[in-house]
């Protein structure tokens, strides 16, 4: 049995992992899908004080209090920012680190540094619809979510704290010492993630592609679960 910790992206919550969670649990694995503070069913906790450090603590504290070790840690989209920090702070607890169509920040870089418009679009949305500090969710169609799930995803997504997207990464590099690291790219979404996929190849991480939209866990849960199960070991080093 392996313990999986799956971190969702901006505007999402634990709900987006339900299908993958069931599939992994059916294999007798432990599955933890924490909802980050201020979004999803924890949207009532959103405040100006919630930021990247809060979200890192959400996951790090889960791992400490549940005494999780030898973990497969997965970060999707913005969750890659969170996962990289958690892995950097407690690499001894992590067996495998998997970035799922995710941001992989370098030290000192913000998430907005990796967007073509440097986050200007999100900042304008926050001013127009989020009192200047909350970013309203982008429509599911913008992330190429499958048509059957799009309306549901639009209903489920909630505001996200702008400050978490503007916070510079504080990475020592310990996260890159983890024995098994991989990157899964959603090939059906024209997002900013190709740069991280290319960098993963340069770093010698294992890489896979899935022909779907950005919310891989919704579009291709079976195929994703199979890759996560393989990702428990250095399956792609060969």
C-alpha cells in the first residue's frame, strides 16, 4: 500500500480528485486530497491573510499530523507550486514527486512570471470582480475541460487568493533530490506548461503525455491513475 497526497490547482478543491481517489482507494492505497484554505468547501475561510504559505502549511501539516511517509506527492497546475515547496521542506517523507500539467517554480519566481501576460489578466479580473485580492475562476472551457463536465466544473470552482499567485518561490533545491520525479503534460490544452515539460526532460525526470484538457483527473481519470500507480517507482528511468 502507498499513500498518495494529491494537491489540486487554483479555484478547485478536493472534489476534482473524486474519480482518481476512488480508483486509487480501490487498490487499497491511502489517498489524501486536501482542499487548500479558502477554496472549495473551505471557501468560507478565504481572507486577505490566505496565501501561498497558507497552502504549503495545509499540505505539510496534513503529512505531519497523519504521519505520512514514503508518500507519492502529486501537484496539479498551481498545486505544483505547493507540492514543490512541500517537497523542498520535507523531502525525506516523499518517495515520488509528480507534477501534473503543473507549474514548477525556480527560486524567487512567482507563478505570474511564467504566464505570457505576467498575470495582468488575473489582476484585472481581481479588481473587477474580487475586490482587488480575489481572482474569479476562469470558465471550464478555457481549460478545455470535457463537455460533459464543463457546467459542473463551472459551478464547483471558487475564488482564489491573488497573493498566492504573486508570491515568489522559496526553494532550496532539496526537492530535486527526491529519487523519482515525473511530469505529466496535458497535450490537449494550450497552456503555459510546455516550458516545464521541456525542463523536466533536461533534468532527466520521467515524462508522459495525455491527450486531454488541463483537468486531467476529470478528462482521463483511468489513464491518469495508471500513471500515478507507475509513478510509485522509477518506472520511466528505463
